């Protein structure tokens, strides 16, 4: 399954929706404006929090923790040296990992 998110470059805070392949809004991400490191609440379209994403500060490279019900579920590491796109490695406790990529111009 592929999902698409569009983040506004000059928006105050990191609020955005995530759409499925048909363009239907599936999830909402509520970003905290004034915090040390990114703090995002990953929600269904009814506003129920499914997970919390927190940036680890004082680390080499960009790293995030994904929490469910206050417990760590997965780690996300931003790949370094990517040009005009963002790419991430997602490692959870289950076998097999996920990758996420984005195109800056799309």
C-alpha cells in the first residue's frame, strides 16, 4: 500500500493529512509548534491518536522514535546524502523493515 503526504514548506507547525492511493484522506498528523525536536501525533480522521512520533535530539543524523500507548514501537532514521528527496529507514520489532521516500518536487 502506498500513501502520500504533502507538507507545506512555510506553514506554522507540522499539520498535514496522509492520503491513500485513491486520494482519500486516511490519517492526520498534528505537529507541535514550539518544542525541542519534532513531536508529532499520528491520528485517524476522527482525532484518535494511533501513535506519537518524537525526534531524538543530540544524535548524529536525524532519528525518531515511534511510540504506541507510551511504549516504543519503532525507530526511524533519515538517510543521509539524498538529493532533492527525503528517504528514511524504519525499523520495528517485527521481521522485515520498511522504507519511506519522498520527492521534493512532486
